[in-house]
C-alpha cells in the first residue's frame, strides 16, 4: 500500500515519470517489459488510488490469515503480471492503448479471498441484501467480459479479468481441497474462465 502511494504521488506530480512507466502496448512490444509491473503502481488520480487500496485492505487480510503474508505477496505480484499480460494480449493490435492502476493485482487478491471464503457476504449498490461472495464474483466477471467485448467505460477490463483469474488459480494451487468443500462456488468462479476461452477460440477463427 505504501509503495502504491509513493509511486502514484510521484506520477501525479511528474508527467514524464508517469509516461515513462505506464502500461503502453507499443512500448512493451518494443521491449520495455518493465511497464508490465510499474504500471500497476501508478494511478490516474487520488480517487483511483484510494479505491484500489481500500479494496486491497479489506480482502488481503483473508489471505494473510489463511495462507500467510508471503502467499499474499506472491498472489499480488502474479496477479499484477498476468493482469498486465492479458491486457497486452487483448489489445496487442492497439499500439497506443495505455493504462495504469493496481486493479489487476487487487482483483487477484479479491478473487483469491472469495475462493478461500466463498460464503462471506458482500454488499452491492442498489441490492439491499448482501450476497454470497462467489455470486458477486460471478456477476463481476460477467460484467468484465461484457466490458471487454463492448469496450465500456475508461476501465481496464482485461487487466481485471487476467488478475482475477490469476489470483483464483493461485488460491486453488494453495488450497485445492476448497474445490470440493464448496463445488458450486468453485464452478461459479471458474465458469468465466471457460467462457472466455471459448470466446477467444471463436474470435481466432473470425
């Protein structure tokens, strides 16, 4: 959280620093791979930073309590990388596509926490009754896939999807037994991965 804050505020006050380390397709394709990581510590503004850190703060403790702090760091870093890498894959033909934010890493932490504690209740705007976390997770992934296909909003949907799936798969590696403890939750969380695979396979032939 401190590293995100320090790097982000440096970017807020230094445009050249921000541009040098943000996620940008063309630069990464030319070999500037450090952007796959550094972009995850930059943010557009204070609200963007606070929202990501707020989400991380509330869900990271689930991983620390059940898997330990080292696992949290590993899940965070892996989700950050694969969130960026999936964004690179999805937008590979858009050389000037750019993005910043810890959303990929944070979404990975969120989905790892949901996998580990699928029955915890989460509230959603406009829905007065908190829902099981795995239901919220499924709904958000459906929205994310829709956002990728329709290019809705100024949101890095691809990074969110890549990060979420990475965090989920890492949690499965750590605690595979959870798949049988709550199979319905596991199916709900893994279904978007299968669906995305089908979409990518279909798109490859169009």
